[in-house]
C-alpha cells in the first residue's frame, strides 16, 4: 500500500468563518472584502441571513499562490 504525499492527497473542504480567514491571512474584515470586490480573493459563501464562510481549500490555495508569487 503506497502512502500519498501531503501535496497530492485530496484536500478536505471545510467552511471557514471570517475570524478563521482573518487569522489565516492576517487581514482584517475590510481588507478581505475590498480584495473580494476586486476579484483578488475567494468569494464568500452565504450560510444564512447574517452568516458567511469561505471554502478552506480556496483560502489555502490563495495563500499558497501568494507565497509562490514572492519568488
């Protein structure tokens, strides 16, 4: 039985709340929404009347892309 490397293993989709996204990115609410309106950040998912979340895989990929662009 072969082990899958972490980079090739399927990613688990979870819904991240805004506080989780702020913690992962280091950005505050206003900056996240500004980037979203410019099409430079993953769109939020409506969870309820006053609740939104983000797909964890999209956020992780966005962060990985930023880290790759800095070289």
